[in-house]
């Protein structure tokens, strides 16, 4: 509930998260909300201050870059394993995702493209079958959603990113683990450069 609202940007960075309001909004007890906020603090999405409550945590650009550096290692592992594990049905599914991403960019639908982008990366992670990497990436990726959406809003951002994403799809669909690893590394390095550079 609250996690998804943060990830969708319904709560702004530094916004106070009032327990009574959230309890009423979601028809749950304050104790349930408090427990959820503690969990979100553990994920790095919320910061809790004694006697001051909880706020949506701001992820500074420098920290976001470090998170992407960690993602490169983990997602490269997943891409390699996905290329080896994917069967015909899974490869067709990835190609279909790539087609949908191309349509979204052609239609200028940034929101849909961002959603499909997340789906693609998640599908690669799932196909890898690597549970430890999946758990670690879930925590890391949750902290980057806002930054990545902002990048998608930059002029030309989705069009540039699309070619990188399609290279990942093509490599896994071809069953080429080295190419899949290289494609995902190149894509995430590009994201890191864009994040570090001027808006």
C-alpha cells in the first residue's frame, strides 16, 4: 500500500507520512501502518526520526550512482543466467515486451515506457532463477524508481534507452549469455552517466 504509493511518486521526497492519515486511508490500524513504515525504513524508502515520525527518504544522486554500480554486477549475473535458462516461450515474451516498448516510445507514452522498462528488468531477474540476486535487487531498485522516471522524462531519454533495452532482449532471445551480460552492463552504465550528468 504505502510502498506502492512511494514508488509511484504519490508521496514526494521529504513528505511527512502521518500514521493516523495512512491508517484511515487504507482502513487499517495505526499499529499496522507503523509496522509497514518500519519495514520501509529497512528498505531505505522511509526515514524515521524519534519524536518526529516518518518521511519519504531522499536518495541523493551520489548514492543513486553507487546503487547502480551494485546493480551492474547483479543484473549482469542475472542476464547471463537468463540467456542460458530462457526457453522459446520466455524468449517470445521478452521480444513481445520489446515490441511494446517500441510502441510506447513511438506514441510518446513515457509512463507506459517506464512501466515496461521495469517489467523487462524484472523479467530478466526472474528468468535467471537467482533468488539472492532477486532479493538484493528488489531493495536496490525500489530506491531508484524516482530517479529513473525523471530520466525517462528528459527529452530523447526513452528513445536513447530503447536501443539499449532492445539489445538486452535480442541477446537473451538469441541465447547469448556474454552478449546479454554486456548489453545490460552498457545500459546501466548509460543510466549512471545520465544520472551523473546535467539534466
